[in-house]
């Protein structure tokens, strides 16, 4: 398949998947097997895609055909409804292979979580059906604070009733996945001042996706700008997310679980490349008295430490996923929702620190040769530093301290 040409001014439309080629995943084991198969296919080209900023159009078509996009669809609608623990592991597997490519579906699963909690039966049947057929969901991200807004939470994207029907207007940024999506859900304020989510078809007139993402890390997520200019909206494509404000749930913790899994994948890749480079290329220090860097006792000790830290982070993330699974098995009240946020915050603190420390330790242990551009090993730190800015670590620590010290329940939003 040929890769579509693109420019910052005219982003291409994604190809519609051939539904007959889209696999139907039945359970957690099949989901993990599919993730490992894709990771094996994605890993060899990851460094080149990062270096040359080659957007992963073909790889995402493979992702659609793998059936992974539907693994959280409830069983009554034909999906596998995998566990939270499995969802996190799928992301860590894919992000160890290519964290930018692996991050792109994060909002796909985030908005599916919103659909589960707020969609009508008719909306669920229709949208889940599209996802089961391999269609991808993106996201029109946050807004920049306007001069008229007191806080960044006061958005200016509006869904307005007109004599000719509903119209959507606004501008968003950090829209990970929107460029590659078949629908672009966007948060807006309706005429009653309530928050809604509008699932806009990617082909809708007036919807523009601009590929202007220029970060030094996660370079191929294409997390650029989305503009809605008087877009015609089908009322059946509107979800009443204002109802979530007073309803305890797991949409925020699930979103954060995915973010933590992405960071874990980055750290896992950094450790693997550290070991490979030390074995194949690194030189021992002159005072070590050994012929190979792999025999340097201090290098050996540091690799041991990295492996312990990696195992600890994997287990804490797995525990967080299992905590969400336990909570999801019964009605979720405010205390349970808070417990989910706390469990995921603990994991997020550790995955953030591990991704940054492992990607930095790589150079210390591998030596100056590892900094050569041909190896492109700096992509691990660039990716870690970029993605871990998604939500500040200091506020995760505040959430945890305030919960344990003052019994304060975390605020309910997508970052908790």
C-alpha cells in the first residue's frame, strides 16, 4: 500500500479499512498475541520513522486489521471486553516497539470509555459497529486559554442550534490520533452551557486537521491542530458527557492507566537497547581491568538495578489494572472511583520516573559511542521527556499525599 502524501496545510484522509480483513479478537490472550505480532512488525522501522518523521499510515492500517481497536467493546456488542490489566499490557508491548505509533490509539480507547458510560443503546450499537469494522477514533484535544476565559477549563468550542440544525465551531490542539482517525470526537459546550462530546466524521465539511506537531519527541503522533468551522452535526452523534460530572466512574483512571503503560513501554525499550549496546559496542573503562564492558562490575550492578526497577514498575502497573478490574466488577461509587485514581497515580509516578531514568542511564552505561546520530538512541529520552509532560508528576504526588493525609478524593477528570 502506498503512503498518502501530506502537508501542514492539507492533511490526507485515512483509508477506510476492508471490514473483511479485520480480525475479531475474542479474549485477552488473543489481544496480547495480536499486540506482540504487531510489535514485532513495528519495531524494525521505529528509529527511521522517528528520524525522518515518517507518519505510520500503513502501520495503522495493520493495527486496524489486527482487531485491537475493538478489544474494549463490550461482549454484548461483539467485542472482547478485555481487562484493564490487559489493555495496559497491550499498550506497553506496542510502545516498547514504537511509542509514538503505540500512543496514537490512546484517545481511541478513551472515547470508547466515554461511550460506554454515556452513550445510548442506539449510539453504542452504531459506534461499536464501526470500531469492530476497523475504524479508528481520534480526538480533538484541549483548547488554548482564550482572553475571555478565567481558566483553561472554560472552553470556547460551541455546539449551536441553528434553523438549519446543529453546528460545531472551535479550534483544538494536541489532537493525538485525529489525523489518522475516521471519526474525531470533540468536547464542546451546547446552548444550555453543558459539556457534550461530538463524534464528527473525518470527512465532514468544515473539519480541518493540520499536521503541525513539531515536538522533539513522540514525533510521529501527529498531535496537531483540529479546526471546526460551522460543521454540520447529526444529533445522534452527540454524547451528553455533562452527566459524567456528578457520576463516579473509571474514564479518568482508564485514560491514565494507558498513559502510564506508554511510559513503561518507553522505559522497557531503553533498557533493552542499553543491554544490546553494552554487549555489542560499549568499551570498558580503563581502570576496570576487563576486556568487555559487559564484564565491568559497575555496569553489571547498574543493569541489575535497572532490571529490578523495571520489574517493580511492571508489577505496580499490573496491580493498578487489576484494581480497576476489581472496581469495575460492581457499581462504582465515589470512594471506589477515588481508589482507582490513587492506584493509577501510584503507577504513573513510577512509570514516569522509570522512563526518564532508564533512557538517561542508557548513555551512561553505553558510553559516548551511543550518542552517535546513526544509532538514534536519544529517541528514547526524547520520547520519555515529551510524553511524561502529558500530566505533571508533581500533581500526582499531590493527589496521593492529599488522599492519604487528608482523605481528599481526587478531582474527577481525564487526568485522574
